[in-house]
């Protein structure tokens, strides 16, 4: 007989967080990542090979990076050492090396897991290299950032990168089932918790592909429902019991830049609805609207340019409106700006011309200003010929000094700016053609 009179009483069992109770113990327990863990898929093959290799798990939060690393240690009967790059430093790396050396002396492998490896600086990342190369431990890094930019190339070349994906709606529903079953485990059937289908869909949407976030939300909602004597969680109770929106917006990671890219490309592609969608997604996720207003102004100059100069004015006015009204009222101005930019005539002619001119000047030698274009504020400069023979365009026919050259000697007119046959640039192209005709006539004379 147990000495603990309450050993079999669920009310007196030690509290174990739901996330820990649901932590996978085998690969078969893992929800999601079928592109890596399905039959004959890369990580499944790695597990079954018996030969661990260094790797980097790249993916958003809550998709199982730490869990997979732990499962790999279990699968290879290896010692598991975890370091957080947020909290750790060189001392933690040295301690891990000593621990791994002891295990190696005992004939046991070590898997060193570095969470958020992108937070380590170059010197800290370099510290792993000799031990990875010697085989002292198998290195597994986890990052939410693109390892191409955040992980040293030397370390990256010694590790295989696996891209983990956010969980889809079906996988999140599986997790909800597991969570509810775990919460109901050991409870009488009359006390079992249920979730209405509408609430299930809302929970999955809030989780935004993040398993950890979903499990935490289920636990919070279930506990509040139990305390209120409810057995079913519906959408209304969900809204009441969750004190804050659980959507995720990774301001520093690829999700942020991918969504900015999608907004910009939707405007460039003349799709106002898609542009509004991505703008709303980012505002809803918590991105700084001032940052978005700056990007909108940039879009106007880069992708519309002189095809519709009103676009730049509207973009600037929207940014100023947001500064004056703030959120949420000022966000309407940003929304209307992206609509206008999306439907406006498009031209990157000015953008291309500017980039070509900058590239030419960067590689070209320093050239003198032609003497007829030089300033002549003093008598000496006038005597030296500065400004001599300069033709004042306003005094010329059509307000244009036909045949005049404004480039330094030795540079032929490059024609960087090539107006597109859209919007106002159609008129600009016609004018440039007329002026070049005047140039040709002047040269023939």
C-alpha cells in the first residue's frame, strides 16, 4: 500500500504543464514536419541511419525544433546538452566541451543543442568549429532567422540545414484533440471538457501555426472554463477568456520581410485587394505603421515614378496623415494610399535610370566640368573662360538649346532614362523625342 494516501487522487497529483504532458516521446508522436519526417524523408532517414550529423533547424517559433533535437539524442542514446544563445556565453560552451569529453571517455556520444544560435556572435559561433570537426559532439542549432545571413559560413558549411514549417490547420486540430484528451485524462466522463467547432477553428487561427502557442491557449481557456463551471468552450467564451490576441508577428525575422515583399509586389502587380490584405496583415500583427508608411512612399518612387506623380504626393500625404491622427484612424490613409498605388500606371524607368547613373559614376574616373558649364562668380574666372559660350535655354526656341552638350568631355549621351508607354511618361517620351529631333537638326547645321 502506498504511503501517500492521495497518490491516486487526480486532485493531488503533482502539476505538470500541458505542454510537457504533450511533448512527443517518439518520432511518431510529432505533429507536422511530414516533409522531413515522413517515410524516406531526410530527417527520418537521418534518425534511422544510426549516424547523427550536425544540422541547423530553421523555422518559426513553436514548430518542434527543440523537441526534434531531444528526440535525436534519445534515438542515438546520446548525452543531450542544451545551451541558450540568449542566456549563455563562451563559458557555457567551455562547460559543454568538458562534459562532452567526459562522455566521450565513457564511449558515449553527445548532442549539443544551441537554441537561437543566431544570437551568438561570430567569435562564439567559431568556438564550436574545432569540436564539430573532431567529432567531439554533434552540433544542432535552432534559429528563427535565415541561417544564410545569421550563421557563420564556416559553421554553416559543416551543418545540414532543415527548414521546419508552421503547422497547418489540420495539424493544429490534431493538437487540439490531444490537448483536450490530456486534460480529460483521469477525469470522470461527466466532467470532460469539450470545444465547439467554431472555437476550435478560432483557436487554430490564433495559434498561427505555432504548436506551443496553441497548447498554451487551450490550457488557459480550459482552466478558466473549469473555474467557471463550464464544460464546453465556445467562440464567445474563447474571446472572454483570452485576454490578448495571440497572433504572431516576427518583426526581426523572415516572416516580416516576406510580408513586406508581398505588399510591395502586390502594389507593383496592380492588385489593390492583395495590397490591402498584406497591409492589414502587418498592421494586425503589430508592425509599426510608421515603418509601413515609409515603405509605401518608397513604392511610389520605385514602381510608379513619373508615370503618375500624384502617387508620390498621395503616399507622402498618407504618411503625414498617420503622423497627425495616429492609430487606428491614420491607418485608413495608408490603406487608401496602397489602393491608389496599386491602380496607378507603373514605371520603373526613373528607378532604373538612377541606378545606372550611380553605377556608372562609381566605376568611372573623375572628369572635369566642361568650361562652358562652370560657374563664373569672379572676374578672374570669367577671364579664364568659365561660363563662356553657355547658351541660356530660356532664350532659345522652344526653351531648349538644341545641340548643346551637358556631359563631361568623352561621355556620349547614355540614354539611361527610357520612359515607358504608360501614364504621364507617354507624354514625357513624346517630348524627349521632339528635343532629340531638334538636336539632330542642330548638328546637321
